[in-house]
C-alpha cells in the first residue's frame, strides 16, 4: 500500500533545485529547473540555471535541447538506471522496478523513503543508489550516488 502512495507522488511538472558534488570539480554545481514525467515513457528536465538546457528522454532516446536526432540511452548506463527506476516507480510497474533494482521502503504515508540499488552489473558501474523521499503523495528529495563518489541532491519544491 505504501508503494502505491509513492507511485502517486508525481505531479505533471515539478520545480527543483539540485546540488551536484562531482569528484572532478572543486566546488559543487548548483542547478534549478523543472522535471516532468509524461506517461508512458517521457521524462523531461528543463534546466533554467546556471545555464538553460532541456534534456528529454522519450522511450529509449535522449534528446538535448532542440535536437531532432536523439542518441540511444544505452550509451549512458547511469541514465538507463535512473529512467528505469523512475519509469517503474511512476508508472506503477513494480515488476520493472524489482527487475532492475533491489528496493527498500521505509516509513509510512506521512514520511517515507525508498532506496533503489541496481541489480545489473552494467548499471552498478554508473549508479550506486537512488534514495527518494517524500511525505504523503509528494516527492521531496531525490539523492543519487555514483560508485566514484559523485552525488546529486535534488530537492523538489512545493
């Protein structure tokens, strides 16, 4: 039942702020923008700062900005893992979610946390974990960790 609450915690479009801690950079990179999931297979991140950019994943293709020719998502294992996790979670496809990730759900409807860890070796090379937390039917925070220590902390704004 709690997993159904988590699956309903998506709005058509949400605003976010994100702090990326990358091993290759001395200081964190701060971004902000919007995130939108459109059933059945489209995820759009529109970044408004520090520079404008649009990243669209439609099916198995990644489009950057206004390009008409997408590249296969399979070139980016980290992106595959994230898309698979979001698609499984937001579409309510728990079989997909459990196929690609081990899952650990904690809390209750008021405050919950879902931790996803990739099962497949190719995904584990790019992604160590995704922790999604929220309250009620609302996402509040998404933290992704890479095996090399890189970390992204996205806050979903009310």
